[in-house]
């Protein structure tokens, strides 16, 4: 058998950090957390402030995660079998 190289998904470390730190972050539910690698950098009251800080701190080439703190994640379902909009001008 050949060796199998494990490839990490983008932001995998940051998402893992979020899951690990969620019990501590729940006290600030609704705010936005900035995570870089295994570090929770800071929380913010707005997404825009978190993004501005992230780019100022890490630039456009370093991975970081800005995520709203939610004790219960909402599930999203998207189907590819959605009917086209019938009110569209092109129809």
C-alpha cells in the first residue's frame, strides 16, 4: 500500500480551536470571535470590526477565522433540485 498524505482543509485548525474554546466563548454569545491558528485573538461586537482587525494583524495571506459565537449551530440545507424563480424577467 502506498503512503497517503493527509491534506488539511482551509481553516481546519481555526475551526478545531473554535470547537475546543466554545464552552469558554459561550459567555459572549452573539459576538464575533477572531481566531488565528490555535489562538483566540479577541471578540468583537461586529463582524466588520473583527475583519478589519484580522487584516490589520495578519494581512491577506495568513489564514484566520471570524465567526459569530453560537451555543447551538444552525443547520443549513441547500438542495440542487430547486426550481428556478418564475418571477425572473428572463423567464
